[in-house]
């Protein structure tokens, strides 16, 4: 008897038990729900030669920032697939092998080709999608339209109520300026599968892009209690609610949320989220005119350096590490990072290019109160900030850095023009307060 995955693709395992546990593990991983690793390990126990179960476990360990385990699992999958695997499964393992080894351009090209042949292989298609996917982290400025194009190209291969595809298609639309259409898709996805943290995460982003901050708080408050703190998105979803509190100047509520759910000692989230969420929250808190406890910055700095001890050449991570270093006055580390990134960009080995070292230098100038210098450095690359990847909600901090630098550096006209553009795209209470300061 042939076993299949949840999208009808054959699985090279004779064990029905292994196939059932594999399907359960992949479903939990795709929905960012706890328990996926245990299910995949049980699949492997039922059939130790099941290469795709090893590959899926490698993918999950990568998401969880457990690189040694990920590399060991994918190495096992590579060894096993040659003796027992279809052409699709061999390609599947090859994509993951390239990604986990850090051969990102190759992984992206392999994944695109794989998706064209086997679009319903959602674990591979999903690697291309989302704000942390292979396209978003490719260094291209136009990755949001590219994400929409990939989804549109493959939409005909999915049922209208496929919760996974609705999640990623809706998210791509919301990030590409179609927040209303994306939100509708995401609400349909959650109606099909409520236990879908990825879908809630995407819906929160669509609400953010649509200027619906209070809807963000309502959704997080109503849904999050059913999602365990061990869920990798628990702290990040709370970060969204904390940002809404900051936008309406409810600083005590924002700090309570951060300290209870987002700070490194309170979350089990992915390090990339812990570092970026912490940096953007604390930086915003200070830029909005509020006192930031130095202990919170130092705690984040200690955590971040432990996870990312060197300039890694990853635009999104490096940008946030630079902000942490600037805010904690770790000038030596920041200057070393900026210098290394500039050299990498000049050599063509930094995917996002010169925008990354520019962000590092701008963050340093801002922290030192050199607002004119910050604006001078950041303004020319402001149109390329999307090249670092991540979501619009995460990258807004860099736009706000330029805005506050204009305001504090005496560039009121430029500040008004930037506020006008922000108002057209996504109105927020914070922008209204800034406009009031300019008028005053």
C-alpha cells in the first residue's frame, strides 16, 4: 500500500504508522504549533529509513535555531534518500540540504524549480514564502510582488479552503499593499483551522497594514490563551499587541506585555524574533520619548551576542544587532560590524548590499544624538530597506528612525512629507501625535 502526505504526494515509507506521524508532525510545523518535533521523532522511530521524516525534522530544528541537530538530521536524510526515494523526494531533500548548509541562492533556485514541478509539496513551497523565507531574504527590493506572483502562479493547485495556502497567499497580499484582500483570505484560513498560529500571525500583520490596531489587540487577547507559551510565535504575537499599546502611548501596558512575554527571559521564541522584537520595541519606546530601563537593553544585548556573536552577513539580523549595539553604547562591536558589512557589500557577498552597513552607521548616529548625520546616511537608502527582508511591521522602525531624525535635526519639511506618505499607507495614532508636534 502506498502512503501519501496531506496534499496527496506519495511517501516512500512502507509504514502506515510512520506516514501518519509524519503527516501530524508536518501539520504541526506548518501551523507553528507545539509538538511537531515529537511527532516527527515518532515517525522516525516507526521507520528509521524514512528520509522525508528526517528532512522535515531538519527543517523544524532550523526554525527552532538548533543548527547542529538540523545538520545532523539533513545529513541522515541525504544518506537515506539515494537508496529509497522518488524523484520528488530527492529534490525535496536537496532543497533542504542547500538551505541548511547556507547555500541560500542555490536553495532558492532549487525551491523555485521544485515548486514549479510539485507545487503541492508545501514544505518546500513554504520555504520561499513569508517574511523570513528564501525570497524575502534574497536581498531583492521587490520581494513582496515576487511572493504574490509565486502564490498566484500556484493557486490553481490548491482547494479554495486549503488553510495553509490561504495563510501564505493572504499574507503575501497584505504585505504587498492589499491588506483588505489579504485579511479576508486569512480570516477564511482561520475559519478552516483555528489551531494555526501561522495564520493568526499573518492575520495580525494584515490588520497592522490596514491600520486596525485595536483588532490586533482583540485577536491576540482572544486567541493567545489557547496557544501554549512553548509555541514559537507566542512572544512575537504579544509583541504586536505591545506595539499597539505603544502607538496609543499606553506605556505601562506595553512594558507589562514586553516584560511578561517578549523579553529574552520570558519567551521560547525563535532567536531571530527575540532579537528583532526586543530591539524594535525598546528602540521605539525611547524614540517615542519614554524612558527605557537600561537593564532591558543590557539583557537583550547579552542574549543577542550569545546567539549571533559575529557580523553574520544576514541583513535582517545585522540591522537589529546594530541597533542593539548602538543603544547599549557597544561602539567597538558596532564599528566592527559596520566595517565588515561594508567590505562584504563591496565584494558583492552581502545579499542586501550597502543598505545594511548604512543602517548600522545611522543607528550609531541616532544613539549619539547626531540626527542630521543619521538622516544623511539613512535617507539615500530608505527606498532599499525592504532588501533586508522581514515584514513591513518590523521594518517600520527604520522609517521611524529617519522620521525622528528629521524632526530632531530641524528638517520639518521632510518630516511632514514622510508623515504624509505614512498616513496614505497606514494611519496610526503615533503619526497623528508627531504631526501635532510639528505643528506646535
